[in-house]
């Protein structure tokens, strides 16, 4: 019988052939020095270089290495979610595959979990990225996320985080939602802590992410607000949105009844507003029915393991 490891290190990776071997060695050294049982789960997000070939070699040489491969590039969140599903450890630690996160921080993250926290977020206080393209958008995003979700984290975008498996495996991830995990984990009553971690300049290649991703983050904020604020009662959320339309529709009808020289605008406006309100209420009720029937977890396309 295969024993369940204490630690699972999940690494989403994309076109990082130069980083594969040194990253593996650094993770192995950090975990073995800590003396805890561990596994490493690499999630290859459809790499087009030799990344998957090198990962296959590591898997063949080391039974503690699991490799997942997407048929195409789905993005960091999808790769991370696949790694979380495959992980067997009691504690799951995620990190980037570009050598900018430091595996020597793994024991410190584990210590925080053992203190009783459920999610421990790395904070790249001395971040080694360009200011305008990476750090400045991140500052704005972190501020907005804190204001909108009520969960204030210095560095939501830092991939180096530790989770209790019982918490992270209950979080549904898609789009760019990996940076919102702390806020979403609070739905399960998770205790969250932060830890200052080491951050290195990129050694090989160039970043796969930039300022163009910022708009997706801002759009996802709306979704996260709905999930964290109205997840249990979608009818309440859509009902609140429907009320203004119903009121304006009623006012339009009153105007039609008591005004002279009425044109087509009043009945047309009233009809559209009532139709919109009814549509929103229907969406809310459908949401309630879905929640009642059971949780929905969208699956990714098939990958090779």
C-alpha cells in the first residue's frame, strides 16, 4: 500500500525547459532536509519546448514525481487546479516553475500550517520584477481584491502558497481565479496567514504573463464578489439587481397613465424593464435550483498523466 505523503509540491509549468532540472533539485533538497515525506506534481500547461520530455525523464527516474500534461495551453489556473486534484499530500504547496520562487521557503510554509492555519500566502516583499509591467498592476489588483472581497492580502498573485488539502480541494478554480484562492477559501472558514518569502530575478527566458492579463483579473473580481457574497443565495443577488428595473418599469407605466401626449416610449420602456427584471429573477431561481441539486464543478479537457 502506498503511504500518503505529508507534502505535495504542485508546480504549474509552461515552456521552462532550462528550469526543470535545477527546480527539481532545489525542491528535492529542501524537502529532504526537512525530513518529511513528499511528492512533486508537475502540471505541464501544453509546453511547446522540451519541458514535457525532461519531466518524463524525471518521472521515470523518481517515483515521487508525477507529471500531468495538457493537450494545449489552458493557463496557469487550469494547470494549478489539475495539480491540486492529482496531489495526495495532507499539505499542498504551490509554486511557479521559473525558479523565481525559492524552495527553501517550503519548510517555513509548512511550519505555519502546523501552527493551525489553513492557507499560508507567500509575500514577495522584495519582488524582483519590472515595476510598470508587473509590480504596479499587482499593487492595484491587490488593493482592489482586498477592498472588494474583504480579505486583505499583500501579494495575491504570489504562487508560493501552502494549503491544507481538505481546504484547497474544495475550491473550484477556472479563468484566473488562482489569485483569489484566499478569498474563496474563507467560504469554508479557512484561517489565513502571510509569510514573507524570497523572490529571485528570472534566470531563463521571459515571463509568460504581463499587463495584458490585468483586465481578466478585474473581470474575475466581479465573479469572486458574487461567489463570496452571494454564493448561498443567488436569488437574493439577482433579486437586488432586478428591483431597480421593476421600479423604473412601474414609473414608466404611471407616466403612461397620467401623462398627455404619450408616445410609444413609455410602454416600450416599461416592457423592456419588466422583461429584464423577470430575466434576472429567473436566473436567480435557476441558481438556487442548481445549488439545491448539487455542486457543479466544470472539468478541464482530458490530459495525459
